[in-house]
C-alpha cells in the first residue's frame, strides 16, 4: 500500500494545502473515454504528482490487466506525473469479500473496494430503487462498507455511501460517515472523498483529520477533462479561507 502518499495527502489537507494527486481515474481500458497517455498528459498539464488508475475489474477479468499495467509503466518513463496501477472492485457480500482476481491483486499497487450493487442484484440496477426503503439502503451499504474495511486486500474504501447518494438520492446521517471513518482509521485504510459523489467534501475532510484517518481524494474521472476536478474544487475552497 502507498501509505506515504496517503500520509502526504493528510498532511497537506491539515494545512489547507491542495494535494497534487487524483486517486480515482478511469481510462478506455474499462469505462473511461481516454487513453492512458491522454490521462497522463492531462495530469501533467495541471502539475499533478500522482494519479491512481483505478480500473474496474472482476474475478473473471482476463490478462488485459497485464497489458494495461505495462502501458502505465511505459508512460511513467516519459511523463512527470507518476501513474499508480490498481483496480476498483465491488464488495460482494457481508463478509467483505471482493470481486477481485488473484492475478489482478498480485499486479496492483492499490485496491479500491466500492459498493456498486447490493448482494444478489444482477443486470441493470440503476432504475431499481423501489425494492428498498431509505433505512434499508443505508444499512446495507454501511454493513458492506464496514466488512470491506476488514478485508486485508482493501487499501481504499471507494466513494463511501456512493450508492445511497447517487442511485437512491439519500443522504445518510453524518454520524454514519464518521463511524466508517473511525473504522478506516482503526484498519489503517484510506477513506476516499470523491467529488463525483460527496456533496460535503470539506466536512468529510475535517472528520477524517479529527479521527487521524488516512484520506484518498478522487475525481472519479472518466475523461481527460475530469482529471483534477477535486483538486480544482479544493483550491477554490482554500482560496476562500485566505
């Protein structure tokens, strides 16, 4: 795990400095629009020091990941920004098991565990919101997240409560965010704050700082224009304070 990177993010945020990293980026290897090299160029343009290529994968994902890794590694030799190879995978169940292949685990520098669907759901789930009530949605996502944090394969808890916020348009109580943050701190995992999901970025940062929890910041970028979106937001926030 890239512990030093997360410690640097923590230190910068504690001083109201915008960390020069975007730790949630996708390319056309999965569901992004741009190539690895195009993402690197976008990151270099705004002087990012690191980007995390958190490509989606599953247990049945094939050898494409090795070619993806090589492409990132090759680009690292000719760009200022450093690309981190890894994956974003869904949490499968309340045991905290991840939809992650051994090959991809072995070849990843970081693993982001995210709740992308609830246990038993299949197919297109985006419009399936009627089968759950508000309290049930929050409880399911909370329990899946807590379990994922106990899995030693998890390095980052991806967009916590993202399902509740985006799919169901539900804002969980802030005390539940804080409980996930406290659990992340205990397990020494990074809690992701993601501009594409979280409407209360500054508040979440403060709770992480208060609880000495490692922080990952991400844009959930699927195009080169979205790279560094969270960095731009933070710069504007800190300019207001100065």
